[in-house]
C-alpha cells in the first residue's frame, strides 16, 4: 500500500496512491488529481531522528572519519514540508544543499527492540530531503541544529510505501536531480548501519512511537542549490519527491 495525506476541497484527507503516482483516492472514496491537491507530509511524527555519515562515501567527500556506532541528531518538526511544497532559502545563506535519504516510518510504540524483530514495528518507508545550510556547520562536534533546522528543511513524501511493495530494502537506488541534471546517486547496499540495526540501537535508550521518523543518511554527491531550482529525489519503488526552492 501507498499512504498519502493531502488537502482537497478544503479538507485534510488520508488517502492511497497507486504505484504509478497517477491515481489518488481520498478517505471519502473520491478520486483526486495528484497535481491539483496540496500535499502534506505523509506522517505526523513526535520526533525525527537523523543519521550523520551513514554512507562512508559521503564521509569521504567531507573529509570526515566514520564512527563505529551510529551518530544521531534530531531534526525539528518545524522543518516538515510536503511533496511539491516550496523550500525556503534563508536570507543571507551562501551554501544550501539537498540530502537524499530513505526514511523509516515507525508503525507502533516500541522500546528495546532487537534487530531480528525490527521489521514488525515499521509502518513503511518514504523519501526525505535533509536540506542543510553548510554556512552554519563550523564545528563537527556540535549538533548542526541551525544548519538543518530552518522551516521547510525536511521535504517528505510523496507517500508512505509499505514493506511488501519493496522487493529488497538493501538494494534501492537513490537519485537527486536538480533542474533535470543528475547531481547525486547512491544505493542502500552501502548503508553502514542497516535499518534493523538502527532501530535496535535507538530503541535501546529511547521509546519510539507511531509515525516517528528515522532518516538513514545520504550518499555522496551534495552540491549547492539556489532560488528557483527544482529538486527531485527518487528512490526505487517509492517514487519521486519534488520541491522548488524559493527566496525567503
């Protein structure tokens, strides 16, 4: 299944989307044109957990060492933005970039979950763009809250895809196109910490709740984006998340 949230006819609706992304059915049973609704983030998390340097090639392009244990950060909820929404370029910033990420959506409350059972607690997967302003990353020993915490800095969607729709979670291609130009390409087979391992690690000390998000990191290939750019992030069997960059 592919679950979506959107606004149509003045109402917030839950709905389902077909694999081709052309047939959107609302909770009222009516069909809606996906290009004419206002898309909402498909999940309403209590918390958003990000992974730093979960792809070794991304660490290499930044000249940073990788860590044996997952390195976590919190992405604030004010950053959430739906498919086709506008990413706001902050006034005065000089280097803002995208980060294509596979995002795990938790399905129910859990604590101290073993990796072998982790899939039982997953609602599905979606696409995230961990937008970042590198101007504000000046000390790698401090969490990059300002760099990643501006409003609209987490486009998410278009929908949540359940596990049965994904043939092999460990072999999904991620691609980022900016104005039609391929800028970033990676594959989940290169994740340093797998999804079940991440859930075991995080839930050992933190209760995870329904709709909480775990962002699994980005591969190499970051580059600057500017006002007017169209950013499209695609992941195999999930779809394409599209957003436009606008000036503050």
